[in-house]
C-alpha cells in the first residue's frame, strides 16, 4: 500500500491543532492533515458536554488573540458557546477541510533514511510527513479510578467525558466521585434532579465566588462595531490573571504569600457565608496552599451541601458493590447512578498521548520517565527532528490555554521561517540548548508556590509522577511570547 505523503501531520483537532493549522497556512504550507479520533473538532470542548459545563477563565481572555469573538453571551461562557467558537474559527480559516475524524493515531516513528515521520493509524494505514505536530491537549485521556468492586456496579455509570444526554437523572440516587473543577460545575446541576446525592471527596478544592454577568445586546453590538472596546476589556482580564498567576504562583516573595493568603481568605469567607455547620465547613476546607491545585469559581457549590438530600462523604471509599458504595467509615449508601468526575490520566497516558520514536530509536515516553520531563520552550525535544509537541512539560502558561497557543504559534513562525530561508529539510533542538532551558526552568520553579508552599496533600495534576511541578511554564505570558519571537536560532540544528 502506498503511503500518503504530507508536509505536515497534526494530531488533534482541538484549539491547539486549529492554531497550529492556522499558523501553517500563514507560512504557506497547505499540504497538511489534521487527525482526530473523535467525530468532530473542538477537543475537550467537543468531548465534554456535561450539565453546567462552562469555561472557568473569562471568555474575554479565553480566545485566540487574533480572533476575538463579539458574541459571547456572558463573561464565563458555556461549553456549547466555546464549541461554537471552535467551529467558527475552523471555518473562517479553512482548516476544517484538512481534518479527518474518527481516525486514531497509534504512533509515529522517525525514518532516518527518508528524513520523514511515519505515522501509524489504527487499521494499518501509514502516513508519511515531513513535520509532525502533536496537539493532543493536556486533558485528553479520561481516568477511571481503581476502586475495589467498581467494575461490578450494576447501575448506570457515567464518566463526565462521556456524558449520556439521553439518560434521565430525575429522582435517582446519585453518587459522584471527585471534587475537582468539573465536579464543582456539575454537582449543583445533579442536586437539582437527584432524589439523593452523595459526593465522595478525596481532596477538598479552593472555591472563590464567581463574578459572572451577561453581556447585553448593546455590548455585543459595541464589540462588533468597535473591536478595540473588546480588546480593552481583554487587556483588563488578561492583566488581572497574569498578575495573580505570576505573583501568586510563580513568584513566592512577600507579595506572593500575601496574595495567596488573601485568596484563601476570600474562599474561607465564601465557605463561612454559605455553610453554617462548622463540621461540614471543615471537611470542605483544603489543607494545602491556595494555588497548589487549580482553584475554581462557583456561587452555588458550597451552598448545595446545605440541602437535606446532598451529602458529603470525605472518609474515602472502601469498595463499590452492585448497588451501593461502602465508605471507609463503614457507611453504606445505596445508589442508582455512579458519576465519575475523576479527571484525566495526565502524566501516565498523556505524556505523550501516542508512542513517538525519534532518532536512534529514542522512545519519547520512556526517555521522559527515565530522565526528567522536559521540552525546550515547551515544544521541542532533542533526538526528535521536525517534531513539535504542543502539550509538553513546561508548556502551559497559567490558567489560559490560548496564551500558550499564542507563544507556540510565534515559535513555529520563527523556526519554520528560518528553515525555509536556509532551504533546509530538518530542524532539531540541540541537547545543550535543551539542558540549559531545563536548568533555567528548574531554577525558576524553585521560587514558586509549588516548591516552597505547602502542596504535599494537594494531589495536583501540576506535579508529574516524580513530584516535580513540570506542567506549568514558570514565567509571564509576556516573557514567553518574547522568547518565542527571539529565541536563538542557533539553539536548533537546522540542515
């Protein structure tokens, strides 16, 4: 069978893959394909559609900088609106025509003789490409907890990443495992329908009030007619988030400590005003510093636990039976529905999401685990020519994925322009440049809340299996974008 040949293959049709495709088109590369295992684009915003789904970053900030959306209905828009935004951008920039859905990529291997990547698809087909870009996202591999008896449960099981819209929850006895950001959005919605709801909490989460509001039709018209007005609002939300991330998380000086204490005090006051029962408040109080684990916003999460049919179980789960859950304190709770808000296998199954074998047979996943999780500028790895990983260690900037995408697109622009200028066929980050970057990231992370704060009990996905907080890039958005625009081209071997 003759392999199809492309200039570039992008794995993943979420916002990362869409952004990479737009950048390729800007650089005049049209012979590329975007592969996704799902039946539609949007990544996590296509897969997730559970009740209450909304963005937890203001939508004035949560969008491509070059493509503002004047039609957001509110400051924190719904998942359906975010998905529509993905559709609109893909259509506007003509990247949908490059997409192939229901296509599972099993792995990729660098062919040194052909100086190209061989991309293996489920079903046996192989694609050949000059460049390989993985945009598989950070939250793409659902996690099912390893709890005794869970596979023997005879009722309805729903994972939040595979929500059954046709199943009627009204009047059911529901248990939900997990109290992360997804659960904070979902639990109030479940409580409105359930006859009885039990929330199984492993780790309490910091929750602060959500200052949300609707955009009037007049505001939308203003945004459409005067785009600078929307950009001004974005500047405010961008800078506020940047300040909190940079000072509160990455710069653990006196101001950073005071900011974290202030944020935790807001969450503490929010709990106090919502819940009068001191024992219940105590169970919902995190025992780690604010920022160690992604905090979230909600005006209803704490209050929902005051309802008589909603119960918090914080002792842990001993086992799941055919029709019930038995907690570690011996409480047996009969249930009809088990909801898993248990997150994702971020490190074990996502770094990388597919098997990638580079030069001299180096396996990326094995190399990361045998050495340390690392990637130059959050995108490049030595021994992996012509490869960019958009979901890498030290890639993610704070709370907003689009800031990450902006610097990655600029990195692509600078790198590919130099390859074209030289008439070269390959690029590869040098080991020396990669090591220097890793040493700098290690030094910077040493001043963050993740290193000097009390994070031991947070069970945060920011930390890799070795206990290093290597998910986040410990610098400001401005600094990351500047580096993407002027990094030394000599850091790459271009031939």
